[in-house]
């Protein structure tokens, strides 16, 4: 078992799910493999469906800015885009994210 | 007794289980799959799964099924649907009653009537065990011939050439992906194959496979040419797996015939995904779509119908294919297209083709423009047709047509 850190996913209604996220996986995989509701990830992480949208306000500096491609996709995500919007399939789980709170939008499609 | 049986563990079958619980379904759910694996993502099989190895990417972890009381019967085939008794019989002897039945049996590889098509180094790619066998064989192969220039064959060509193999593609038609994309995209895709040192023969008829013991040694063409091969891949399309439905007396016409809510003529029985034939809202004719989007969205609609919240299936179809580093995407249906507008250029590896049926936008094909693909899906869902000037102006103009913040698709 690879090393893991704690990540907290918070739904639009404020419900929190703390998960053990494997280092090196994507944030999307961490949510999906721990049955966090509110992440669809229809394309499996190819950055083409925008159904794994998350808000990273609390760790915006750590996760950084999206690529141009991801930036385009975020404009068209189903829920409102915010300054710290990202697609979770494009964020790698690193030890710097230990304990991070990641917020989920109200809808993914 | 409330129990839904789902037959088939692909994208559609798994999504049906997910959606039933999301819709609050409280009955039992049994998912029967003839595969040994938990449901997994299929698109990577022709790409990263072959290239990087490792395990398949699961759609949901095993805990999803236990936490949500979805009983999995893996490596099990349904042998018969007994509609009178309201049950299915499995090949392990089990007879399971249902109140609702979802047929998500998918499609299987079409094997063309070519002599030698069943030799041991001739492969098709529909599921993970196909991909595992192909991966093992490809290790030792140096020359590979792919018969059929469709999406899977061409994705495989790029993947295999990336593994250091010599790859040839033999296509009967005069252009690649002829039934799926505009000629300018076919030409671009061909160009990228050539750039990757993949040999492509168009208008080429296969006469047969040259046999050496139990193996194929070459593909011979009608003109007499011999293409040496350590391994042959058949990328010649798929046929819907309708056998169970047919035997149960359900209507089948290039797929199991279903209505707007994925229901067959038997109100307890639904079909969805690759195996379902339905009247497409955009085309107004029977369609059968082989793509992840269609399987997932139809599963959501079937789950709604089973939980008493019936809706019309009117989602925008979309599809993607990664051809090497080229991102090809389609939104909508091009079957009704009678006019196209081109934006961008093949020379810049960046283009889009807008298809119209008279005055109405019906489909947009994009190359390396994922943002514009998303826009196209929104425009099609909203029934908005951009002008030639809007298309020329690009993303900002198209975004302005949608007005206000992004709207969710109708679901």
C-alpha cells in the first residue's frame, strides 16, 4: 500500500468526507475510489468532460493555476466557476495537500 | 419484491447501479457480468492500458458495491430471460426474479468473413481480457497489421507504433472513419498516421490471412500484395449483443428496440448503451450509438424511469478519440448533415467542422479544441445555431451566444 494523506472533501451542503488519498494519484481518483459523492469523472481523467470540478480556495497556492486546456473546460463546467476552480483529475495528490479541504460544487452535469 | 437485475458490467451497467441508488431506489440490485473484473474504464484499453501496463482503471471501488448493496455476480452469464415467470436463469444454475431488468449487454467484435480470422495471433479489442492477451502478444511481435481503419484500430496503430512496432493499417474504404467524420478530418487523421510512420492502405481489400501452423504469418490483399505480420488485429466494427433479448421475444432491429425512456415493449425490461436502438431526438430516426456518453446517460434515464421519474432521452451525444497526441472530439450527430463550415486549419493541428441540417447546427467535430467541444455541447443542448461569423470569431463569440453563466445540460 502506497503512502497516503488525509484529504477532506466538502459537499455544497457542507457535508465532509475525510479520505485517505494515495500519494501520486489524482484528486479525482482519491474522491472516486473513496466513494465521495459529487464527483462524476465520466471521461476517466482525460480532461475532456469537466465533471470532476472542485473548488480549491484553501489550497489555491499549492495546486496552482490550470493549464490553458483545463482553463477552457472550467469556463463550461456545469456549476459556477470561481477563482480557485480546478478539475480534480488534473491535480496530483502530494504531501503538501495533507489535511486540505476541497469543496465540491452543487452539480457536475 | 423489488429487485432490478442489470445484465452487463460495462459503463452502462455500472452507471445504472450508481444512478438507481442516486435516485433513491430501495430495492435489491444485482449486476451480472460475464467478465472477471469489477466494471472498469474501457477507453484506456487501446491506449494507456497497452502502453503503461498495470491494472485497469475501475469505474468504482469494490466498496461502492458493498456500501450500496449492489450484488455483483461476476464471471456469470445470463442464459435465459423467462418473461412469463419474471426471472433470469444464469449459467451457474441460479434463477433470479426481477421486478425490473436492464439489458446492458453491449456489442461484440464483428469478425469479417476472412479465411484465417480465427488463428491464434489474430485479435479483437472489446474488453480487458482481449487487451491483456494483446499486450502479451505484442511484446514479442515486430510487424503488426490492423484490418479496419475505425477509431479503435487507429488508436491502436498509434499505441503500437509508440511501443516500437512496425504497424500497417488496411482499410477497405477510400477514406478513414468515413461513417463518422467529415472528409477534412479523415485527411488530417491520415496525415498524422503517416507522420507517425504508420503505413496506411486505403481502398484495400483483404483476400485472406496466410497461415503458418496455428498462426497467421501475413495478410494478403486482393491485388496479391503480402503484408508480413506477427500479429493481426481486426478493427472491423461491432455487432450488438441482442441474443438474450431476441430469444425472449423482444423486438430487435440493429439493437434492442427501446422508447424515449429506454424501455422495451415489456414495461419491466430496459435496454441501454451499445445494444439499444432508439429514435434519436436530433435525427428522428432509429440510432444505436457506441460510446461512453450514451451508455452513461441512458443508464441515468433508465434509473429515473424505474424510480417513477420518467424523462425523455434528449442528451447531446458526444465522443472522443485520442489518436496519438491528437484529440479528436465530436458533439451531436453528423448523420443529418447537409452542409459544413470549417474553422481553423489542418496545417496548424487545430480545426473544427460545424455540421448543419439545413439551417440547424447538428454536430461539431473538433481537433485539439477541447474547450470548443464543450461549447458545442452546450450550443446543441440549447438549440442554438451559430452564424458563420460567430464560428470565425471563435470561442468568445460562441460563449456570448449562450449568454450568462454556463447552463447545465438538460438531464
